[in-house]
C-alpha cells in the first residue's frame, strides 16, 4: 500500500471514557491508501473511505494496548464523521 497523492488521510480521536485499567476512544479515520501490485504497479484499489471506530484499550505491563476495534460506521469518500464539527465524537 502507498499513500494517495495528494493524500486526505487523517484520524481524529475523541476521548470517551477511562478508568485505571481500561479506556474507550472514538476515532474518525479517512483512508485513502492505494493498494497496488508491486511487480507491475497496477492499482488494485484506490477508493477513499471514512470510518467511525471504537477502540477499547487495556492497561497491560504499564502501557495502553488495544484490545478490540469495532467499526461503528463506514462511508464511501470523505463523509460522515469526517464532516462533523470539531467536537467529534458526535
């Protein structure tokens, strides 16, 4: 995979909740990575998509680690949560 040129890729993280051993965050992610065949350079997939994700984290060995990722919504193009006000998560 390679970045699109120009790239629109971004990730906005919104804090949801946390305690001493677990946390949940909300992420709005624009993915415009280009999947291509290395040998030929032929583009396999160059679609742009936006995803609203929930990440559950746990404290393990003194560091936050992702335990689960749940895709809440997905849109084609730059859409949905990417167009939300700056106070994401909405």
